[in-house]
């Protein structure tokens, strides 16, 4: 069992599930961003609803966005399944901080924005277990 910030613990399986979720979400976020390149050029003069439909059509017809999106949703499915048995006060910070860390790593590997090492350190501190 892995210690949490509270008296309740999460199991190793739950911790690994949230690590997987963070990795899936974090790795697919920059890929979805890249896959949506050009959406700002989609224009519809018929109003905001048709603009939204045109943008949605643009996205779902591009495999560069659709494939990372589908993978991202598989992470959401794992998250949903694991939340049924996990302490939510531990699950949310762990999954979200690891998502942030993986997004930073993949952005860095793709040559995108260079984040601060302080951000990475903060993420690691939030995700690390502590003893009461």
C-alpha cells in the first residue's frame, strides 16, 4: 500500500492506475494541440453554433487530432474505473500533477514551450508520498 497525505491509503494498483492516467493524459495533450493546428483559420459566417460545428468537423476529420483524443479518452476511462475505489483526495492531485509533468516532458521533447524546472519540482512534490 502507498501512503497518502491522510490516514487512508491507496493500493499499489490504484497508484499505478493514476500514474498511467497521468502519462496518457500528459502525453496526448501536446499531440492534440499539434493536431488542432489550423483550427483558428476555420471560419463560418452563419453564427456561433455553425462556427462550433465547423471547428468540430475540422477536428474529427484530422487523424492527427482524433487519434490522440481517442487515447486521451482511454485515460479518462481508466481514471473513472479507478475512482470507484480510490480516495478522491489522493487521486485527483496525483493524476493531475502527473498529467502536468508528462505534458511538460512531451512538450520539451517536441521542441515546444520550455517550462520551468520549478514547475517540475512542484509536480514531483505534489505527487510524492509523505508519512503522517
